[in-house]
């Protein structure tokens, strides 16, 4: 009994006896194993790359496995020994190759997006059906004076083996990465793939059809299986070896790039550690210089801390970067370090300074700038800038250089406001602290004269923050002098 289904003929009848050339069978297993190993090797590269590189290795893995399965299948067909000549339709043979590669590529694409067991099983079914389609399309490419049919039970078993083998191969492609594991997995895949092929061959039923014989009644001429199998095997091994060499080269390049990246990360970490250490050293130098200044000047340390914090907040409110504002916070405490160069009889005088004494006192700005400048250290250079310019005035009447407007560095303009604001609100032996309302009025009056008018606006908009900063510090010391700005205000 025979049944036609989906272009295939199924029968329970018997056909011509056939066997297989053992050497070609062994060659087919070897091709399957080498193709499986190559595909697993390139799948490993696929999982370790992304973007265009991942797509490239995905295509190479599909070509290796799909093309290898087809080569195994074709050599297995050439291994068939039967009492009838066999030729092959080139179009159908080529179409079977394209089918194998295409379905394997679809399977790799599916598991690339998701690797759950259900996804792998579904992809395995799709690829298995594709491999089975390739096999039976390749069988349909055989040209012989006979009709080809299949025993239905063995045919169904071959399709099931194809799906199971495909699912196993795709699962291994997502799990196997080490050399020994990859080798063992390739052998398992080869047995599964060849098992599917030779089960399908066992289902083959070849029935001689007299109507297909040559005109002289002979069976005609077939192709020589040995040389053709050798050509297919050499081509397959050559292409697969090229793929392996490419994967090995890519692996070495990736390893070298990884080493370079690791070395670069280490170098960056070392540079970052050096930068942090340099910043810590600069802060320590500033703290020690501040301590040195306190030995000569009994100006309250609380004032220095308050005006540094106020300067920091004003820098942030004015739109400066957090890094610049932090540098102002660190450098501002050295704004009056130049006072260590002022004689004691002027620096420590309890009363008001005489005009000639003010001339001497004002030299502290230039002294501080000379003391701190030239180190090449960012914080100390900023501290030098602040020390030399925080007594400059917007209208050009300040000292020591008589700078005007934006000629005055931003750091000096910021610290000038913070310094005067805190000084006016602080008690001194020779004055009472000013009320906040009086200080605010004074600062508004001095906007555009003493202070940068835009900074004054920003400062007064944040007045509650500045006042809160003063509340966090307890002023326990007293300054025997009135700052030049306070004297001018009175």
C-alpha cells in the first residue's frame, strides 16, 4: 500500500536492497563532528560579542552547522550502495543546502534573544523540521530509474530525531564554552545528526520503474560517488577550518584587547589614586598654612570657616560647577595668609589703624599671593588668586592692583562678599555686630561699587542659607582689628 503526502510517497512495500560504503559513512560522521565543533566554537564568539560582530558570528555559526549537516547528508547519500545508477539534480541539491543553513540561522536567532528551555525547545523543533526538510529535499534530488518511497514509521522517527538533535545542539551552543566540553558536545551532536540521517536512509524504499529506464533498456549511468564525496569533504573541512582559524584569531585579538583594557583601567585607577592623593596633600598644606597664620593673627578661626562655607554656597548659587565650588571652599581659608608678613605692631594693634599703618596692612594681599603662587598645584594656585584679589573692588578702588569689574577673578569677587558679610555680622572688641538689616542695606548700596552686582543679587536671593551657615558655627574668639571693609562702612 502506498500513500502520497506532502510530495512524499509512503509505502509498506519492500524495495531494492541497499547498503552503505563504510568509509563514506565514517567520513560523514567526521564531517558532522567537525561541523558541530566549529559551530559551537563560533557560537561561543557569538555570545561574547555584540552588535555587528554578534550578527557576523551568528551567521558564521549557522553556515558552519547548517553547511556541515548538509555536507554530512550529501556524503551519506553518496555512501548509498544500490543496484541502480544514481545522479543528482543540481538545483534541488543546492536548494537543500540553502534550506539547512537558513533554518539553523533562524534557530540561532531565536536563542540569541531568549535562552529559556521553552525557547530552546521551540527553536529545536523549527530547526529540526528544517533539517528534515533539507534531508528529504536532498533525497528528492536523486535521479535514478526508480521510484522513491519511505517506510512511514522510520520516516517519523527520523523527523523526531532531527528535532531532538537540533534542540540538543542549540542548548549546547548556549552552555558549552570550554575546549574539552566543546569536543565532547561535538561528538554527541555528530552522533545525533548522523542518527537522524541514517534513520531516514533506513526508511528509504527504492522501487525500479521500467518506464524510467534508458531507451535501450539499461539503467543508465550514475555519478562516481567516491571522487564527489572527496570533493564535498575537502570543501567542507577547508571552509570549517578557515572558520576555526578566524574564531581563534578573533579570540586572541579579544584577549589582547581585554588585557589592554585591563591595563588601561589599572592605569586610570592609579592616576585617580594619585590625583586624590595630590588633592589630599594640597588640603593638608592649606590646613598647615592656616595653622601657621593663626600663630601670628588671632583672627577668629570661626570666621574663616564661616566665610569659606558661605563662599562655597555662593559659588554654587552663581552657577559654578560643584568641583570649582569645592575648590573655593578649600582655598578660601587662606585669603588672609599674607598677614604673617605684617609686623606685629600693626597686625596685633588693639585699636584703629593709622593711615600709614593701613598702607602696611594692605600689603598682606600681595604677600599672600606671592607666598602661594607658582606651585603648579591647582588648590594653591586658586588660593593665591583669592589672597591677591579678594580686596579688589568692582569700581576699581580696591587693592593691591586696582582691578575693575570682571578683571577681578570670579574667586576673588565671591570671597569678597562672603568675607565682608561675615565680618560685619561678627562682634569685635572695637565694634558691636551689625544688625542683619543694616548689613543687607550696605551690600545693596555697595553692589556695583565694592561688589559684583550680579553676585550680590544671587547672594541676597540665598540670604536665608547664608545666615543659616553662620548659625552652625559658634564664634568663640575675637579679632582685635576691624577689616578695612568694615571701617569703610562705618
